[in-house]
């Protein structure tokens, strides 16, 4: 059974956890720069399933971005839509116009930032078991004179 991972309110009060120019780690930077469709596909899969149990490098989102980029040169539009989806899910400040500018002018940096954001926010997974109080209660050791 797959668990659903959702964020509570869609109030945009959060900031991105990493800077747009924070392009580490190196492997993510290289993939985001040389094969951006693979990074977008990985990030999209992590949004659906943070455990990445069914992840395949070449998936639907990867192929869509690759196809749109190849045939129209506008793959950045698909990346912009995914950026907006991430912002809305996690309540991150921004707008459609900022998503458009970032995705067009700094596409690889935007994809790297998005991947790091989703990874950071979904890394802990859901809380399965809440607080369990002790049955005996709290005990103080006897004071020694």
C-alpha cells in the first residue's frame, strides 16, 4: 500500500531551503546541466513516492520534457509548471512570473534547486506513530542527605 504525502495548507509563507545558485552536490549539478530531463523526472518521481521504490531514470516526466525540448525548444515551460507544482505543494513564496523567469534564464539551476527542495522536505517521511506516554508516570529518585 502506497502512502500519500501531502502538505497541509497552501499558504505561501515558506522560503526555498537552498539558493538558486547553490549547485551542489556535484553529481546533481552535472545531471541538471547535461541531462536536465533526467533530473526533472527524478524530482517528479520523488514528489509521487519519496521512497523512490519504483524510480526509473527514464520515466514519463523525463520523456515529456525531452520531447518538448527536442521538438519545440520549450522544455523550460514544462519545468516551469513542475516548479509551480512544488511551490504550491510546500507553500513556498513566489509567483508564476518568477517561475517563468527562473525556468527560462536559469533552467539547470532551477531544476537543481527543485530537486534539493523536494529531497529535503520529503526525506523524513510521514510520522507513523505518535507520542506514547509512559504508564508509570514520572518518578523522582529519592534525595540523599
